[in-house]
């Protein structure tokens, strides 16, 4: 089991920045992949960025060059630095952890709201 707690969301003007944090209840060293996903009202939950235990990263095309995902194993945390925010980035952002416990399992945080005003 892994509990995830996100923070750092809020209201920001277009062009501004926010940094999201996700703290895990256990060490993340052996967690295969952690990532950020987002869900806007009436839409499906989409991948934003992921990072593996070997620090390999992947980004949605819409955020490449603006968002950066990173991890701090000592703090059991994953971060999402979001720059040059746009109104279309408005969504609830969720943290996800994928690891192998007798089989591949995924765990989600409760989400944090990001609202970008034009």
C-alpha cells in the first residue's frame, strides 16, 4: 500500500508558475514509476508527466518545455514544476505511483486543484 498526498495547487494567472508536491507514505526508491495526471471537468484523466526509478521522464506534448517532473527519494516526494501556465492547464492534478507488489499495482492521491485565469 502507498498513500499519496498532493499539495501546491491554487489559482494563478496565465503565464504564472506553480509547483506541485506529492509525498508518499513509504520510500519511493523502489517504486517503478510515479507520475502526474490531470482531469478537467467533463474530460478523462490524462497523463501529464511520469518519472521512473531510474529517472527516465516522459511528458505529454502539451506540457513539454513548460513542465518539469522531479523526485527526491530522501523526502519520499515527487514534484511538478509548472511554468508558463495556460487556462487550458486548469484541472485537478493527481499523483500516481505504480509498483510491483505480487503484481503491478497503482495508487492515487486525492488530487489538487489548479486553476489558471486568463
